[in-house]
C-alpha cells in the first residue's frame, strides 16, 4: 500500500471507483476497535446532477448505442430525447418513434 497513490476499485464487473489512501496508523486507545466502523470515510465529492449531453439541462434518460450520439452512452433530457427519437413534439403525446435501434433507460438522479 502506497500513501497518495491512486488505486482502482472495481465491482459488479465494470463499476469503477478511484481510491486514494492519504494516511495510515496503528489503532490506539482513542480509535474505534470494531471492524464494522472501518474503513473511515473522511471526504467524499459532492455529486452533481447529471446533465443532458446535448443542451446541458437535467438529464432523465441514459441512451445506449444511438447512432446520432457522439458516444456509445449518452444522457438526455426529456426534450432532447423526444426531439431525437419521435416525429412530433414532446407535449403532443401522439408522436411516432422514428427508429428503435437504440436502448433508453429512465433514471432518477
């Protein structure tokens, strides 16, 4: 274990997290001795809301394998998703799907 070095933690096959160990010490009398209290979280980045890859509005859809996107996975807001994939406006409710060669998953941030 090297202090200050970045380590990659991978779980569920492809979910990756970067970890940096900044300090290490032997437990003393004032430290918790129950294993369940470790590891100690001393800092965590504030999670920012996910943004639409097109217009930067709040995203509600994760779209995979869309030929119109710049990457295999992109995030879209309601407006951009329906403008990209349906023949009529978002509020119409009767729009027809233009194509179905992609996968879209609704997510809540």
